[in-house]
C-alpha cells in the first residue's frame, strides 16, 4: 500500500521524460546555432553534458539518501513496536 502512495503516475513520468528531452534538445540546438566558433561551441557542449551528468548523479544520491533514512526509520519503528509489545505483555 505504501508503494502505491509514493509512486508517480504514468502521465507524470511521461511529462518529466519529455521535458528532459526537450530541454536537452533545445540546449543542443542553441549551441549548434550560436554565432560563434567551434571551440566555444565545443566548450558549451561539454559544460552542458557535464551539467546533465552531475544533475543525474545529484538526484540519484539524494534519492538513495532518502531511501536509506526511510529504511532506517522503519527498522527503528519496528524495534520500538517490538519493545512496547514485550513490555505490555
């Protein structure tokens, strides 16, 4: 039941993926058609790819940290419930 409450809808996942693709495409088109030489375009492309890479890494790290805390809290709560159950018996 908890998984159902925390999962995202299919339409939200589609929106997020399409938004990411459009933003990446717009950045690429902007770099290709920028009125500057290839050295500057290459630098901007490398920076854009690095930004995308670090954004993905940051979001994964934050999600993993959140999941770790969530599991730790569930274990602590289960231990507390067990102690209370043993104490009340």
